[in-house]
C-alpha cells in the first residue's frame, strides 16, 4: 500500500462517522461515549455490539467482530477493500488517489472490458423488444410470468442469429480479439472459417459482479435443443467458481433480512425475487463451490440451500456437504430446504404462492441433519458390524471439519444420535422401555370405523399374523394429543388417517379415547365442522379439551391442512422406521437362538431390509 493511499485512508476515516455508517444498518443507543446495539454479524437478543466514535472502531463482545468503518462496509456488504473505500469516499466527495502505473493500466483494461459487456447487454435488451425477439419476450411474459419491471431489473434480453452481435460491436469499433476474450464470439481454429457469435437464438441473462458490472451471460435456448443453458466461458473478468448470480441485487437485502437463498438456476432466482424473496442467488451452472460458500457467508451467517425434492435434488444436497464441512467456523453454517410437489422454486411459487415457500424457509433443516442422513441413507444397520461401519463413516465425515471446536461439537452430536439410534435408544425412550408387552387392548371400545386400538403381537413371534409385516409401533401420549388436536382443527383428517393409525399401537389414555370418539362422530356425521366437533367432545371430555394446548398452538401458527398432514406423515414414518430397525435386530437375535427356523427367520429378515430401504430411499425422507 503506497504512502498516498495511507494518507488518503487516514483523511477518509477522519471525515466519516463510524456510528453514522453503522447506524444505517443497526439500531443504536448512545451510552456515555459509546453506542451499543445488536450485533449485525451474529444472532443475539442482548446487545453486545459497541462503537467507539472517538477511536473510530466497533467491537462485539459476543462474536469478536472488530474493525474500522472500512472493515464494516467490507464485511456487511461483501465488498473488496478498494470498492469499500470508493463507496465511503463518495459519501464525502473524496476521490481515490492514483495507484501505480501498472495497476492503473490493469484497471483501465478491465473498465474497457466492462464497457464492451455493457454494450452487449444493451444490444440484447433492445432486441428483446424488436420483432426478431418476439418469441423471447413471449417466453419471459407468458411462459415465466415475469412483469416488464422484473425483465428490466434483471436486464433480460434476446440474442438473435446471423452474427448480429458481432456486427453491432464491430460497428462500435470493438476489436474481434476483445470480443473473443470476453466469450462473446468464437474464433474457429480453421483460418478459412469466420468468427461467429457465441450466443444466438437464446434469451439472455446478464451476470453481474457485486459492483453491478456485467461480467458474463447465461443464455437459454428457445425450444428443445441442447444445451438448454449456455454460460460464458472463463474470461479475464469472469471466474464462475467465485460468482453467485444476483449477488449484486441480493447483497443488501440479505444483510438486512439476515437471509440468503442459494437455489439451482437463474430463473428460480428471478422468480423468487418477483415473489418478494429479494435475497436469492444461484451458482453458475455448476455445483456449489467453496469459494461461493465463503462469498455467501460474507452477507449471511446461515444461508439456505434450496433443492428440488426429488432424488437428484437430494444427491446434490449430499454433494454440497463435502464442500461445506471443511470450511465451517463458529457461527457460520447452512440450512437446507427440499421442495415437494414442484420441480423447482419457480414452479412452486406459481402453483402455491409465496406463503408456501416461506413455510419451507421457516422449517429449513440444519447441516447436521443432512450429514446424518448422508451417512445413514441406504445403509444396512442390522448387525453390529454394519452399525460399526456406519459409525466409522460418520466420524470420517466429521473429521473433514478443520475447526477444532466445531469438530468436537459435531462429534458429541453424532455420538448422541448413534447412541439413540443403534444403542440404548433403540429400546428406551425417555428412560422408559418401549411397549413390548404381550397384553392386548381388546377391552377398548370396538367400532366399524377402522379399529384404532389393536392387539399387540408377541415379541418372539417369527411371522406376523394377518399379513402384517411389522409389529405395531406404539404412539406416545404426546403424539396422540397432537393427532387429536389436528383432527379437531381439521375434522376431515379423521377419515384420512383412520386406516393409517390402525398400523400403530395406541396406549390407554384419555386422549386415545378422544381419538376414538372423534372417529365415531365423523363416521356418523362426515360434514361436522371444527366448532361442532369441539362442542360434542366437551360433553365427555371438557377438561381434556381445555388442556389441549396443542390445539391452541396450531391455531396460533395458522398452520394449513397440507403442512399439518406433512408434519404428521413425517412423524409416523419416523416411528415406523424405528420399529422396523427393532424387528431387524430381533431377527438377528432369533437366528442364533432358533437355528431350526433359520430359513423362515432369514426370509423375514430380507423382507424387513427391503421395507426399510423403501423408507430410506423415499424422496421425501428429509
């Protein structure tokens, strides 16, 4: 750093109020000579972030964030040093001093390349609204449902054929070599062939850096040709591993909302933005890179990775874990959401609206859950040796974490999950043994609307009676209360779950009686609404209904029917999967105790493994 720049920075800091700059993003209170507020760099409820105006620095006693006004702008807006200095200098009318001759020449070269790319973007934009680009405009408006405001915001355009861009840039005095260096034209190796446009007959999506300079393009073909999306090649101003599409727009919104979405494609980003999620970004046609993760963390401590809910989306999420684990540091991680009922965010938003996507955001899964599923999915855990193999692979994954403190916490968490899943937790829950008694509940009231309380099977029976594959897993009183509350809120759930609940063992409790009562009422009067159902239940269960806090919770959450069904289904699947694991362990034990029945036991063991794999490979397992 030369002397002129050092003097300039000293002058800049003397003119800039650090409290004023930070106060635009953080609500501050003056306490004596200092200012305090909630730290913008980590989640907290009690202010630990302080600003010393006289000394010109900020410090957080919670996360250790520290620096001057330049550092704050760099960290809060994800800007490189020089760009942060330029931004602050413009506030007070100062001009950055000239740097070395070499750096000035490099800067001028980059500026001229940016100007060429901006000319190309203007050309594509204009062609979108000309007759030649009519089908491109129709694609954006009709097929994608974009408004003219959104089209303008993202500078969307159309690339015509016949080397139109090359002809246009040539008329503006741009050299072919510059066009080629920027990936706008291709120069054939055969000297007898003429250069041609890299993009043609495609709708065009400009890619910008954080300073809003156009550095590349993405082009989508109109029709069935391949490749569907074509991106600019690497150029002197474009490195696709470091850039997240739309970070130029999303950065400040992400910082303000403490949210950043990373989805899979351009059109998903644009759709999310048009539905109010103005902090969406995407990698550029490749899997998420380490550099992109680090860029995301500059504006949001825990970005949310959004994947399609199909097998391919889950595989992509699993791959991302490998890149994220080594880079974890205190306070920085990622969350995951997996969309169901739609191919991607664009389709989901247009089918179900912004509220549905927001519910996915609220219920996002932490990284630790995805790591756990990655190590367990499609794995046989029926023998001690297989369990040991899974445990070995889990800790090999955890070992990828470079930060010692985080690695230790992940180790503790995984040990706890292994213990619960493979050890004592398979037989005990809350220090109570699971319901393996041989008693039955035939004394409960039996009715024709699908028997809710069923006879339990003997723990040692080899083959279940009546074609049932597994013993009925018990439902806890807490879960029975939730089911009852859900059915009271949405009585139609009684018919939806009457058969499903027959696959579970219902304990003897007042709320299981309420469950039976709901079934009977709904069998007799299928059109009964929630208020009427509550009125009828209060005749025999007034105290229980008044104490059903789950019902009030669901009402306060304003949870809708599809989300409630998803929540119930996920819980039931988890309970059944645990029961299957218990049954598999029983078979392993019986093989040693009853060799004379080995053939039957082994056949059942194989059936259980098949059933277990169905659960684990279900696209909705997360």
